[in-house]
């Protein structure tokens, strides 16, 4: 799983534990592990949800300053409205290189 350069330190420190992805089909599965820079993360949950369900806590856990910034980042593969179904992916750090 890829993260923008400005988010990688937050993922590595464990500050970022959630991401939203606009995928046609899931690209991660529960229990799967992915290297993000010098750390490995493990997927805890993958859920397909409408973007409107994103909470303030979710925005914080994604490392974003506000909902609209998260919406723009999630929309890299197409427009994201409140009704757009996105994959909500929870994870945690499990190892360092």
C-alpha cells in the first residue's frame, strides 16, 4: 500500500492508523502486511462505506487537517462526493526494517 511522502512519517510513528481509498476492488485484506518506507503495517479492517460516514476522529487518524483535504487526497482516482463508496482501511505498525 502506498502513502504520499508527507504521510509516511506519520504512518511509521503510529500516528496515522487509517486511510480511505477509492478502489474498484479492495487492494488490501485483513491480516495482510505492507511495507511503508522503513516499517511494515498490518491491515486490521477493510470496509466499503459512503464518504459521508467519515468522522472528525477518522480525519485525525488519517493525518489530515480537515475533511476536504482528506476528500481531495482520496479523489486521486476520481471524484469523491458524500455518496461515493470508498474503502476504509484500518492498520497498525508491526515491524521496522
